[in-house]
C-alpha cells in the first residue's frame, strides 16, 4: 500500500475547465453545493469500506505566511507569494495498492457534480508520500 495526496485546487487556477463547468462554487445554488458535498461524502465512505481512506479536509480561504526570523516576532505576510489560500481548496489522503489506483480514485472524485448536476471534471493533483524517512546529518 502507498499513500497519495489528492489535492483539490480552486477552479480559477490550473488547466482550463471543461466548457460548461466554468462557474465557481460561489455561483452555484445551495442544492448544487449540497449535491457536490454529498457526492464527496459518498466517495469517502466507499474508500472507508475498501480500507483505502486515510483523511480528508477542506480549507478556509484565509491564510498567512509565517517563518522563523531569529529572535522576536516572526514576519507575517499576505503576499507577494502565490499563496495556498488562493490555490488549494482541500485534500484527501488515500492508501492504495498502486499509482494506477490513485489515478482511478482521483478521476472518480473529479466527477463530483457541479452546476446543473453535471460533473465538474475537476483537475486533482495526485502526489505520493515519501516512502523513506529522510536521513539527518549528525
């Protein structure tokens, strides 16, 4: 088994959407949003039943960059970086037998319904977790 991150990006980033699926979620009806979330819940339940589900989450649009900068208050900024709050909408972690299975799962998740109940054909980034612990210098 290998763990993969299925990374959901906001629609205004990345490859162009399939024609007819351009409307972002904030332009959907409450019923369309509910149908989309219900689909993702059913998908997660299916992965739980197969033993492939690890975790999932949605992210708030708020976010800040912070780093260690020596003693005192760390610098905090809202730019000029390409910030994850503008890019990443959420994630799912799965533990599957192969990369091909990870791709199958991502493709199924990509079919979640959007406006008008049509699949949104969402691009998902599929990233494997490192399988080895990195050695540290002593």
